[in-house]
């Protein structure tokens, strides 16, 4: 994520801002050129203050206060690049559902920011029968025993609306023994399954994938049953980014994919702040980091890894000073860094891959 500023008054802005609190201009995000634009009304449309010849309208979901993205006035689309992938949204007649949906959309829009920056192939269901679509579902009030499961199935990602409730999400995090659990983390993990289909299965990359992640042809259902019955091996940190990643190569890929997006997004923001880490006590220089590069433009992952490790260590220490959990409570072993590097190469060469080869989809995946 980059840092934005108002082009009228130079006020620094958050990605989600829809109004500049300093000069009062309405703001809208233009994904094509990655700009948060101050706008002036022009009839039924909006024009950037710097360019009165270009007209936009807001995504239709701006009506609910859940989206600040712009759509070109010449486009027939009523929804922005992020919202056009919504399938089912919750019943908005209930205020709590609307509040939860707003939290979900904040996370989803940040996901799409990264996907667009990575230039990944993201299709809707209208463009591809297995295109990416999101259903945000609430538990049934008539059947308390029936709980919505968050998961992926051939491009359809279901997210339990309850995950937007901080208390409920913390309860589930504690129950599952997870170091962290966030809406953005859910999105990043689940789209990992979607991109396994798009970038590995459809492009004939099974052999290269299996070489680093293992035999994905073994029964997925049996693997998950074994994991939930026995847990992760005691030495899981040697080769995996999380315990859940040990359950099956598909989950290893999705977990590693989520962490790749975590790292790239955070490194970009650190670069926007020209973050430099050089602890005086470190005489070896191992904990030095200078974020002066764009992670989206690097062909090699090594520079990202070399700077991520000292930066996350510094932020972990700062969080502890505030009595907060570690900013990044994970260990990246050489094996995990190799997997992250594999994903970096996979993503950067996506446009160079051969035409898609349709094969059998991975089975549906769901997690509490």
C-alpha cells in the first residue's frame, strides 16, 4: 500500500478517505493509475480538480459508505474493479450487518489494491465460469447450530459475516490457537486457492509446484482430517509459515500466498515512509534495513526478504512496548523464504505463461 496525499492542499490521506478533512474536497480512488483524487461535481459526474475533461462516477456501493472507488463515466459498469466481484451481500436492513459489511469491504478493497498492483489475472463470473466472486453470509437466526464457513470453491469465496465482529473473531482465533486472525488475512488466504487454479493448474505448472510444496494429489479431505486430529508436526517451523500450512500442499500454498501479500503490501508502505532500521546494538549489520525500493518492480525476492526480517523485528519490539501482540508473529525459515521466492517468480512471470490448460479443480476448502 502506498501513501496518498491531497493534490489540492497536500494533506496526507488514508486509502479509505472519501473526504479531505483539511480542504473539504470529496475524494475518490482511481485504480487505473493508482491515485486518490480530489474531485469537483460536474452535473451527474465528478471531475478531478486537475483535469476537468475526465469524468467519473462513484461505484454504486458508495451509496452505503463502503466504497470510495471511481468508475470512468464512459464505462457501462456500475461497480468498481473490487465491488463487481461481489455475489451475495448481507441484509442491509439490519444496521449490524451494514457495519460488518463496511469492515469487510475495507479489507477487500485493500486486497484488490494489491492484486491490481501485481497485475494478476482477476476475472468476474461473467468473464469466466470460475471467475472470482464473493458471498458475504450471515448465520441463520432460525438455526443457531448452522454456522457459515469461510472458504473457497472454484473461484467462489464465502466469508462468514461473523468474522467482522471483533469479539467473535477473537474467540475463533483463540479456539483455533492462531497467533492472529484478520479479515484481510482471510481474503489473502482464500484468493491463494483461486490463484493456484489460475497460475498453477491452468498454466500447467503442477510439476514445479509439487517440487517445492509437495504431492498435492494425495487426498485433501484425509489430509485435513489428519491435521485436525493430530495437529502439526513439532518441527513445522522448519518448513512451513504456519501450522495449518502443514495440512496439505494446497493449504501450504494459500498460507504462503497470504504472507507474500502481507509482506509486499507492508514493504511498499514502509518505502513510502522511507523506513530505515539500524539498531545501535547490532554490530553485525544483520538487522539493518533500508526500504528504498518498490517491491512490485523487483524481479528477485531476496531484497524483499533481506529487508523484511529486520523491519518486522523492529516493529515487533515497538508493539511489545505498547503491550500489543507482535506485529508479525511468524518465523521465516530458509524453506519458507524459498516458497515465497517461488510465488514471487510465479506472479512476475504470469503474463509470460503459456495459454491456460483446463484441468480438474481443487476441491472446496473451508475453515472456521
